[in-house]
């Protein structure tokens, strides 16, 4: 009989404490211990958030297995087990435990192939299995759930984000309902002053909230109206007759149509920034800060991912044999791209080599961090001044040049209430939460090995250098571009 010292950490999240009793059982390759009751911090009756339980001795053989008996939700962050030889084993949890079931957690050393006793139980697999829902035919599937509260607590809004979001929304809603004018001082000053200028209009296609649309025109389109023929209008037809368009509101069923069209155009390569820049032919466009900063950020993420994955996957065969990895990419192909053939190199099983895996994981991280920041964070900067980016129109856009006036423009733009509502939405989507976590920072310690931890430190150092360079560059710009600054990029999408 030998003694293993166990220390349990309760997370800092609001509501993370519990008054219930928790027991733990350690399981190893050669045997397992009995269940042992955990002792709260310093003899307290509860496991307090942010606190560490007192250490105690437990008869054990090797690797752990934790079980919880609780009805009141408890956020366990990690468990540390110290062997008689002085070795410390870390078990990252970072989960809410809110039932009376047994929960299994394995030691934090990264393994692409798990031993059998660390495999999840049938119940765990049911809880983590994605249940897909077809919201509308032809668009990516979504998680099947009754409402956000039925989702696992780990993927819901944090308490801080939800509180701040609801509080800000209620204040803005109150102001909207109790005002007939809008305080112009709240508008982005530069946009308000320059929105009529052609140069600023063009700048937004490079560095605004939609910087991925612009591309080099190599060949004139077949329906390009300018020809070599002399201009002559036959018969009674007027130019205005030829310029009539059909106008439809982009809401309801029309929105689904737009989403279907977007999905049909998206490809795997369009999600990989270096490939996308090359395909659009914009490698040499000047003042394209989205491209300049984005490619440097992509390279930093790629180098980090290459190091981490290369540490665990030593051969292409190991990639091919990782069933969880292949299931992940299969889900993306099937439920994200709807198994379309024209996905630019993406197939049901694309990860056959280590380099392919590195690129794919880099794409996933970059899309959820840097790319999301580029197309989301600046919404209020450019849309806060409504005439620059109207959230809706009361009349169809003009079809004939020279027939508009200030009066017709005001009739076309949305009314005050709609404008204020749109401003509120863009402000909420652009606002940084107080629990913001920048790219490269990991409050949850999922890695405990020396090599990966060193790689994380190196990654953070590269991001610091890139952030400093962007800040120096921005000092000389009339309109600073900060959306790809690692200090401004959130570690993952949190909307």
C-alpha cells in the first residue's frame, strides 16, 4: 500500500463553488483505489471558487479517475496527484459538474491514442456527441438544442459576458425607446467626417469589415456593357428602361437564399489566408493592412501549430490512425460544407499527412481568432455612422444617376428607431468584454508537459513582437488598422 497526495482546484468562475460532498477514485494500469472523500479548503464546509483543497493521502496505484456526487453545480479546474517518488501528475478538467454521475478524467500528457481505461464512458459519449439540426436546406447545420440554456455550460456565454451584454443591451434599448434624436458625439468621428469621400470608400474594401471581397480583375466579364461599337439608342428605348432592377428585401426566405449562395462559393482554400490572397491576386496591392498583418499572424499560428502537433504526431500513419481527428474533419465536411464536391481540396478524409493536419488546424484557429476579429471588431467603427453602412433601407436603391437629392436620400435611409437599434447591435458585437482573453493566452492549463509549455511561451513572444510592430506602424496611419493586432484579437469566437 502506497500513498498518493491529491490536490483539487476549484475554478474562479461565478457560481463555481459547491456545498456538496465530492469523492475521488484513482485508477492506474495495475489497479485502482477506493473512493475517498475530498476535504474542502482549510476545513471549510464548501469547495470555494478559486481555492485549493487541502492535500490528503489516498491509497492508490497510478493514474486517476475522478467521480463527483453533487447536485449543485461545481466548476473543477484541475487535479494534481503527487506520487511517493515525488512525481506530479496534472489532470485538467475545466468543466461544470452538476449531476450525481461518475466523471472520468485522464492525465494531461498529450496522447493521440488513449489506453482503454481512459476512454470515455457511453454516457460521456452521448453527452459530447454532436446532435445536428437542419435549420434550412442548403445551409450549414447547427446544434440541435431547445435554447441556449440547454447547451453544456462550457459552451454558453460566460456569466461575465452575459451580464455585461444584457446590461449594455438594456441601457441601449432604454435610450432608443426614450429618444427622438441621436447623439452625434457617439459616432466614430473619422467615419462621420470622411464617409462621402471616394478614397475612404475604397479604403473600406481593403481594411474595413469585409476585406475579403476585393480581387484582381484579370479579364473583363462577358456582360461588361462597354464595347467597341458606337453608342446609339435604337427606337423608343430609353436608358432608364434598360436600368430597371428588381428589388427584394433581404430578410426571411431571402436571407436563407443569400446563405445558400455564400456556402456554394466558399472553399477550403478561401479559408486559408495565404491561398486566399493568391487566388484573389492581391499580393501586391498597396496599403492592404488586413493582408500584411493577417499573413504574419497566420505564419505565427502555423509555426505554433506545427511545433505542438509535430511533438505528438511523429508520422503520417499516426494522423491516419487517429479516429477522433478523422471524425472531426468528417463532421466539418458533412455538416459544415454539406458534403459538397467543390470545396477546394476538402474531402471527407483530407488529413492523411502531418503537414495537411497542421494546415487544417491552423485554418481552424485562424478563422476563429484573427479572421473573426477582422470581420467583426470594426462593425461599430464603420457602421456606427449610419449613412456609411445603413442597416436597412426604406426605399429601393436608385437606378438612375442624377435623380437623387438629399431629400430622397433621407427618405431611403432607415428611420431613427431602426438606426438606433442597428447601432446598438453593432456596438454590442464590437464591444470587448471584461473577461476578454487575447490570442495566445490560455487561462486553462490543458498542457502540463515541458515541451508544449515552452512552445506556448515562444508563441506568446512572437505575438508580442507582432503586436509591437503593428502599433508602431499604426502611429503613422491616418486610420490605424488594429483588427489583426494580437492584443486585440480574442483567443476564440465568443459571440
